[in-house]
C-alpha cells in the first residue's frame, strides 16, 4: 500500500501533503526554515506521517525555490566562464533593458554580470554553424586556463564554445582537460544545445552557478528523509511542470528555477475549466499564469534576477534562461509583504517581505513592521484563533500597533483606512501580474475563470478578478497547499533539444528521445512511457521562432506554425517556413490514484504536530513547528459565527457571517469562508457556493454560472 508525499517550500510556509492509497490527503503547514529548508521539510513530513510506516512511502516530489533564491540573493558558486577566442567579452557586455524607474536615471549603473570580467577566459578553437572544424582546439591553452582558474579558487566552470550545438566535440574535450583542475565543469552542449550564443552561455552559467548548491541540498535532504525511515527516491518539479529525478535536477539545476510556481499551475489546470487565470498568493510573492484549453502556457526562454515584475518573457530584465518554463508573471506581493511610507509620504506595500522570521507583526515572533497579513487581520478578514488551522494564534493587538505606528500615524488617517489602503495596494500590485499574462499579451481575461490558491490568494482573489471583469473565481479544495498537492499530479519527464539546420528530422528526434529516456533510466516503448516531439519553426528570414508539435508533413507543420503565430501575435501571416531546432520530451506516467490533488478523497490533518501551547509567548520561535488543525463545523448550510469585517461598500466595519467550507451551501457577500489553510473573502456583489468536488465558487452578481467540474 504505497503513499506519496508532495513538499512545497515557500518564502513563509512549507507545505507537505501525504496521499494514501485510498486517495485520502493528509496535510501539514510549518514555518519555512531558511537557514536549512530541510529542517522545515522534515518537521512537516513527520507531521503528515503520524503513525504511517515510512517504508510505505514510494515517492517524494519536491518543489523548491532554492535555485531561484540562489540567483536572486547572489549566493551560488563562484563561476568561471570559458568560451571561444574573441568572445570573452560576451558576458561582461551583456544585455539589459531599463525598467520604468530606471528609464530617466542619469546616474544609472547596469547590474553586475553573472560572471566577473576577470573570471571570463577564452581558448583558441572555432567551429562553424554547421559543425565544421575551422580551427583545431589548442589543448595546451585549455590546460593553462584550468590551472589559472584553480589558482583563483574557482570551483565551478561554465563552458560555452561558439556553435557547440552543431558539434560538441571541442566542448567535451575542454571539459575533460578542465576536470583535472576544477571540481565541477558544465558544458552548454549538455545543458541546452541551442543557437543564440548569449542565451546559451547564460543558461550554462546559471546551471554552473546553482548546480553545486542544488546537489548539496538534495544530498542533505535525502539523508534527512532516510533518518525518518523514508528511502523512496526524491523527485524535483522542473520549471515546465514535469518531474525529474534528483540526480538529474542536480546536473541540470537551471531547469528547476521556476519549480515552485509550476506546481501551483498544475493544480489550477486540474480545476476542470478549460480557460483559467491561475492566481497563487503566498507569504512572499504572488504569481499568475494563463491556462488555455487545459494546458498552461509554456515559454522556452525566460529571465531571472531582473528588476521589475513584468513576467519572465520581458527581454533584458534579468539573465536569460533557455529552458522550458511555465509562462508566468510574479510580483513581490504576499501576505508577508511589508507596508511602508516612503520619503515622499506615499504608502507602499512590498516587495520586501517579513518572511517566516520574524514574520508579520501579528505572528508574535519579534516582527514590528506592518504587513499585508497584519492589514487583513485589522480588517477582520482573518481570525486570530483559526489562522493556520487554529494552532498558530495571531495577535491582533500587535498588528494594530504596527499599523498605527508605521502607517496610520504618519499618514494622518484611521487604522482601518490605513489597513484597507494596504489591502488595495496589494491587490493593485497583483493585478499588474494578471495584466502582464493577459491584456499585455492580447488576451481578453473576461472569458476566463480565476483559480485562486495559496495561503493568501482566496482572501484577495475576488477583488483582483473584479479589476479585469473576471466574474468567476474558483477556490479548490486544499487551496492553501495547492502547490504541494499539484506536485503529486506531475509525471516523471525529461526534455532534450537540439538546434540543427538542414538535418534529418527523424534521426535527430530519435536521438533526442533516446537521450531523454536515458535521463529517466527508462526504455522507449515501455508501458507508460510516451514521447512528445516538437520543432522550433520560423518564417524564412525572421529572427525569432515558435515551438509547435512536430509533423512529418511539411504542409501540416507549416499550418500549425501559422495557427500558433496568429494566436501569439494576433495577426495572420503566411509564407515559407524553416525549422531551426527539434525537441523531444519523454514522460513516464505516474500510476493512477483514486483521487488526484483536486479530488474528493478524505482529507486529514497531520497527526505528528502538536498544538502550539505557547499562545501567550509572543517571542517564542515557532519556525519548523507543524500547524495541523482540529475543526469544529457548525450547522450544515449555516454560518459558524459572525464577526466584524471592513467593507467600504457597507460603510466600514459590519457583522458578516463566517462559514467553514463544510458548512457552506450558498451565500451572498459580504461573507467569510475559513479553510484549515486559507481564508476566502466574499465581497459585496459576489455569491459563494460549495460544489460537488468541494470547491468554493465565487460568482459576481448578474453573471452566469460557469461550466466545468464545479457546476
């Protein structure tokens, strides 16, 4: 009788989900432990296991922000860059687009390159774009370069030689020589062999930068889980929503940079609605993505570590990464986002977050700066007793004190007005992310359903949806741990890509599929193993390409490209096309379960965590403790209680009914629905109802009810 575990480490909370053979779900939340994320993971896993035999766990799937944080916080390995003679300055010169606040800055300094100019090296060699050797590799020069890199104390090297995608022999020989002097060497032809030298180089550099960090972390995590008795393999969510073995994630760490957000998008795609705007608001960030016809939008190039929140496709706002990723926009607006008054007297919220330590003021862990969570508590949206399932009490007096001292006083407004302004600023910030993935890309969001999840998402979703004329918001069961639950829906997969001009498509695609199957240690043609083939196609003479499903028929392939072109750019364009590259993704489907992450299997809470008996200790360190709730439902169809909550439409604070999800049938706003892991705010002008799959559907008054599984 096998069990599966999904683990999602966020900026504030670590969520753990255990799915049993009957489809039943056990969940636990604990504060993330940033010094060593494994501490929080082990606490959460122990909580969900309870008395379950750890040897019954056959799969552990992990979504991690480790790679992202290493890039953002500049704490990866020191990397040396080796390239073809004459191209050493490619990385120091770089590419950057000024965002709005930098556009008119006369003293603007561009961000530092991912590799310092002094750590960039070049070696004599040259290969043509069709793979012909124009200049032999100078092996003696490579050896001298390796000695100099070692002398500088650099332990990780990224090698990206000109046109190595067409002929990797020089890169492989360079790696062999450098490995005599340097512990870790990453070559572009192994990471992502595509044309466009700068993007291929930065992708290789980022893999060398975060690879040692990821490898060490995954080794420690496996050892810690083994200490609990779990010997099941650890799998890691990749940026495109697939799952890879931990060993492959360590070698190709760059593919995990959007690991956490991808898991949440999978959960949103499982909602049963074809066209969805996913809205994931946690403690640190909010993320949005468009899902069309049940499939998330995927991009094959995104940017990390940049300034501004414009979505990963905005060129020049960070380091470009050439790897498949869920196409999403992210803003620094979460429950822990700190509200502050700038020098001009303007109220701001985020992007700086209080995280899990010290956390919002209301956590009682020593934080004294007001956050979005503090504002929501002051407004009455959160309940001080039932937050995090009732085992992590909040302190309203600390939230009120922080709002008064830092916001209301300096602004000369009431506490409620200041708190509501913070709530609205957070909504506007998150609305900008929705704007990026919809309106800015020519998509009318009014025909979409918003699926809201994350610990704070359901509290803000209806207000954000209203900004775009979205009239239906779906809050799925287990919304507070949706990303962790979404991990269990991911299939084991690996993708290989190759830029190849005038190549034999059948030969290239077969070789790519075999390489991807080897990454997963599976055999093509085995039960459950499937291959998806695609191609990078462009209009002849154009610079950029689009990825479309492969067809052996040139006419059908061109038709798919033209249809995709019309969808992306909104215009009809015809003409001869050319194929630049080929892709093969091999997938090993997971064994079917009686209930998926959005299913209706029994829901339990972890039995390993104890209720926090230090409710009066406002400075106790609760990081790493699991918060797992007991609930006492009220009368079916009726509210559990009523409390004062702030709604401008009603003139301020007004008594509103408070339901649990189990108690809810259908009610008009204003109302509040409290989950074990999240709180749903139903504003005036909206109606909430419970559906057969335990989703709560919010519908704007006067709009038709949506079709789909929630009907």
